[in-house]
């Protein structure tokens, strides 16, 4: 075992801000029962929950702020979809004995703030929100694909693969709306 890896279960209580903006907790490579996959699975799920939470908050805020009334129901539905994903992934995290992350990411907060400023300066705030929300969907889908490709356990891969069609559907819908608004 490399010297940089601890040999027993410890957890630092302070969150670590990673370069991609995700809050994580440093954990030992092995839990007290030697099950490193359980901690890894929970970490992967926590990251996806944080990204989905970014989307849920962003969609809910966009629904309140956007001036185009035709986008409001779409944004409400997308926020609901993200909350359902959070709930499903959260149940899987809880089964590992972990506490579900209640926060989003730093990057998600920055994107939301940036979008709010752009929307206030734009004559078409709906287009700004859709563009930025579609980028948020890109980020979640990319992390989902990466998590599936890098899954260390068959169980985690199966859990994520089961949610992938819904994640891809919301992504594709926002991409269609973005293209439709760009063509208008």
C-alpha cells in the first residue's frame, strides 16, 4: 500500500473543495471492514447528487425569474426530475450508511449567479437560461457517463445505468429547446 494511503478508516469532518467544484469528504481507502467499494460507490453517488442538486436549484430559480411564460412549466418539470433523481440516488447512498449531501457544487453556484447576471442584461432571458441550463445538463450527463465507465463495482454500474435514460432524456430535451430558441 502506498505511504500516502491510510490503513484504517478515518474521515475528516471538513469538506474538501475539488478542482471541479464538488464537495467531498476525505475518506480512508478502506473502511473498518475492508470494503473500499462501498465508500467509492457512496462518493460517486454523492458527486452525482450534488450535480443534480445544482440542476434542481437552477431550474427552480429559473422558473421564478424567466420572463417567457412558456418556459416556466418546462423548468418546473425539470426541477422535479432532478429532485426525483436526487431522491433515488440518495436512497442508494443511505444504504451504504452515509448521509446524503445536502449541498450542490461551487461550480453550479457560480454558473447560476453568472446566468442571473447575463439574463438581467439580455433582451431574451429565456434563451440565456436555456443555454446555461443545457450546459448544466451536459455536465451532469458527462459525469454520469464517466461514473458508469469508471465504476469499480457491477452494482454501482447497474444502479447508474438504470438512471441514465432519464438523465439523457432531460439533457436531450434541453438541447432541443436550445436549438429551437436559437433558430427563432
